[in-house]
């Protein structure tokens, strides 16, 4: 696999790409959707909800935590996870800035 030349791109472009990678796996999308729907910190519910092995879920949770979309708190021997509201807002704003740049052409097709 080739080397990505991230230094050629802005910090915002690199941050958006990293966030997009988090959404590139359906298990991570399902985890995010479950956390958003629950709107509370959860711990063991994901295994039952998604039907995946605990080790698999842990790997996806680690990916999401590494980029800051979720945050965890330790409660005894368990870790509870929830959406990190500040990071979520940042990612949402970055994607919205891109999506809002498109102005539907008034003359029909653009190509």
C-alpha cells in the first residue's frame, strides 16, 4: 500500500478524513447510532444489541475512542462509553461545511 502524503493537505482535511474512516465500518456506525439513540453511557449492552463478539466490539470502540468520537469512564472493572459532545459537534460542523458548499445548479445538470 502506498504512503499517504497527509502533509499536502490542510489540518481540517486530515481531520475530516480521519473522522470519515471511523464511519467506514458498519459496526462502528451501528455503535454510534446506538449510543446516540440511548443518549446515556453504556457498557455491556453492545454485545447483545449488535450480536458481535466482545473482542470485536472492543476493537471498534477503541477506534472510535482514539479519534475522540466517544469517551469512556471506568466504573470498577467495566468501562462505560458515550458520545463525546464536543468532538461530535466539531465533526458535524466540518462535514456540514463541505455539504453546504454544494449549491444545486439552477439550470439542471451540471455536467
